[in-house]
C-alpha cells in the first residue's frame, strides 16, 4: 500500500465496528491502543475466536503494510492448515 491513509482507515474501521463473528465463530475483540495492564499502548487489535484461533492486526512499523498474524492450533497439521486457510479467507473479506 502506497497510501498510508488506507492503513489508518482500515484500523479505524476495525475499531469503530469491532468484529463480533468471524468465520462462523464468536469473537472477543481486544484493542491495545490504550495499553494493557502496565504495558504502554500500541496500534494493534487482537481477535480471539471461540474455537481458539487468533488474529492480531497491526500496521508495520517500517513498511507501508497492514500485518495480520493468524494462529490456529489443532492435533493434526492438515487440520491446522485448513483452519488457517479458512481464517485467512475470512480476514481478506473483512479487509476488502
């Protein structure tokens, strides 16, 4: 993304309308902008899905990018890869 305002607008959109459901799962939304506990604030949000998957979204500090970190844990590698692929597709829809 060459226009940094796109990244700012996406983060604002995520904060203004927190995701309550993603990929068919209820979501717990955490915004770290104002800090957490004794930690200082950072421009990041976390989405914890009911099935244990997690997404962390933040702007890159060095490049004009919005970074999404996806996490899925399963007993089998194929299952976790499938869970990640589904989560990636769901996040792409949210960010489009």
